[in-house]
């Protein structure tokens, strides 16, 4: 039996909330952008990067994609935005 005050969420609501949480965690990182470029341009060198950095890049790329999907700015901040 559910509590009458408990909101009922659909599958879509949970997915939307997950997308927003991921997008909210995105912070531009020049280091991660450099690592993404290395992955794209020199995969043989990227394969030598430590696993923690590669996992971090994966999380960064997911958060960035979520932010882009929600129409947020994912470019490098300008001097005025810092």
C-alpha cells in the first residue's frame, strides 16, 4: 500500500531526473577536454593512460552529453564567466 502523499513517478520522470542530475554535475575541465582529444586523435597513447583517468573521462563525457541534450553551455568559460 502506498502513502497517499507519495508522488508517483513514471519511468520517463526518473529518466528525466537522471539526465538533469548528470547535466548538473558537468563542470568544464580543460584537463578532461585534453584527455578526450588524446582519445580521439591518438588512441595508442590514450591506451597508456591510467584507468582512473579513463573512468573520470567517461563520467565527464556522460555529464557533458547530458548538459548538451538539455541545451546547456558546455564550452570553455570566458574570463568574464569565471
